[in-house]
C-alpha cells in the first residue's frame, strides 16, 4: 500500500494522486475487476479535476448498465465489421503517406499515431484534416506524453468545444432527414433501447470517451504489433506463410505487449484480496499488464507463444462489466494493418532501438519504433 500514480484524465503538477494498493497476480486482478460491487470505477480525483469525466469507464451500476446497453447497440460487432472497407482504405492511405520502402521509418511518429485518429475522425464525420487534433486530444488526456498541464487543459477544452458544436450540427442534419457522414456519431444519436436514448450531453461525452479510450491505446497496440513482426522474424514468416495465424498473433501480442498496464478502482467496503486487508475508500491499482505475465496462468510468460490454450484469458481489454467496448474496432485496425503489410512488404526489420515510453505507467507502448520495410522484389 502506498503506490501513488495518476488515473487517466488527471494532471501531473495539478492533481494529487491517492496512495493505493497494488494488485499484480492474475487471480487477484480478476477478482478486483470482476467484483464491481466491492470496487467502484468512479474516480473522485478525475471528478474533482478539470478534465471531462468519461462515459462507462467511470460509471458504476445501475447507470453503467443503462449506458452500456445503448452503447453496445451503437457499437455492435456487425456494424463494426461493415467498417472494414473504410478502415482498409484509411490504413492503405496512411502507409502511402508515411512509409518509404527500404529506408528506416519510425512507425510511432506517424502511422501508429495517425491511423487510429483518422479512423476516429471518419467515425465521427469530422473533416479529415482534424486527424492531428484527435491525436493531440487523446494524448493530452492519457498522460503518455510529457506535456504541460496548461496544454492538457487546452486540449480538453478544444475537444469538448468541438464535440459540443459538432454533435449539435449532426443532430440538426439528422432531424432534417439527411444522412451526414460519421457512422459512429450517427449511431450514438439514433440508437434507442426500450425507448431510451442518449441525451445530447451523453453523446458529446461518448465522443470524448471514444476519442481518448480508442485512439492512444490502439496507437500503442499497432506499434507493439509491428515490433513483434520486426523483432521476431519467425512470427512474421508464420503470418506470411499462413495468414490465418493472425488471430493467434493478435491475441499473444495483446498478452505479451498489451498497452494498458494499470487502472484504478476504489473499494466500496472492507475486503481482503490475497494478503491485503483493503479498507472501504482505499484506492486499488489493478495491473492488467502484470496479470498477463503471471506464470501460474501463462507459463513461461516472457516467451512469445502462438499456441497458448488460454490465449483468450489475456487481460489487455479488461475483465468484467467494463471489458473494452471498442475491442472489435481495435482488432479491425490491427487486421487491416497486418494484411496490407503482408501484401506490400517481404520483410520488416528493426532499424534502431525500440524505445518504450516512460512518461507514465498507464500504457506499455513505444515512443520510438524504427523499422525498415523491405519491398517485394
Ligand atoms: C488495442 C486497443 C485497446 C485496448 C488495449 C483497450 C483497453 C481497454 C480496457 C483495459 C478497458 C477496461 C477499462 C476498465 O476496466 O476500467 C477498456 C474499456 C473501454 N474501451 Fe477500450 N481499448 C482499446 C481500444 C478501444 C477503442 C478503439 C475504443 C472505441 C473507439 C475503446 C473504447 C472503450 C470504452 C468505451 C470502454 C469502457 C467500457 C465500459 O466501461 O463499459 N477502446 N478498453
């Protein structure tokens, strides 16, 4: 007990982190994440800070159930699948813009940062040239870049102001019978479950939530996937020989190099987890990244293995009622990326040290990831 760190949305230099328990092994992390009655996702530090609080991620039941029902319908896997052609086109264009064959390319600076932001901009019907803004808003909120509290605050204000106006515009167009671009924002506006819909305020905050929850984690995931291809040439070869192996590569990359390392909960009652006597009101840091390396669940955890029988148990999308809603979208972006890389390039080689970001423990991802894409001869 006593670990202090910043939840997403809070600001180093402004907010004061609370001392928390640290939960590391698989069973304990699962016990905390599963027991949403004893461990709340409401984050008083974030509620008191100037950052907008997130939808779902920071809601408990019963509010969570209501919101999740509507969001799950708006985000249903079949509608996400229908986005495949658009995501393929965005991934191919992003490679055209940023990759140069046979020369070192730092994939973090451009492709990995920009593809998820371009996908979000497309899903929200935003002008394509706002892709950098989406990237800045997500990075500002998620702590993984060393930027000042003033800049973080400015990004939050910019994002909320934009979405407030944008959602209004979309609602007006839909009420006039038009179909404005932006499949996800339109689904947030239209989706109805048992006569219940999201309010204007909730739609705005859902746009903010999808931006910050979906852009940066996916950027880090794509970078980690490309690092696997560059650093384990045998895995790349396995994929080249048999693209059906992608599913196994995707899951093991989530376990081996999962982006979210740690999320907080707050105990709602006195409870014992492992050897820790946790008191009501105590903060608990759940290390999903450590659970993925628990040798009792994943033997020989430091070896990248494609044949793990329990590959689905990796925790990188969380566990329980808060399990990631955007997982099918993240998977779509990863599949597009891998498929187009395989089609275009013969080999991916490491071209310089992979440097892990060390600004925050929140995400395990690369700050710099230089590789060379060898063209097909
Ligand atoms: C590889 C990429 C991604 C990873 C590793 C990831 C990881 C996670 C994790 C660990 C949680 C659980 C949070 C908790 O337990 O407190 C979560 C929740 C969530 N994620 Fe993702 N995420 C990714 C991509 C996305 C995308 C692309 C979107 C949307 C566009 C998204 C939207 C959400 C939302 C809305 C929640 C809250 C769900 C709830 O509380 O019911 N995520 N994500």
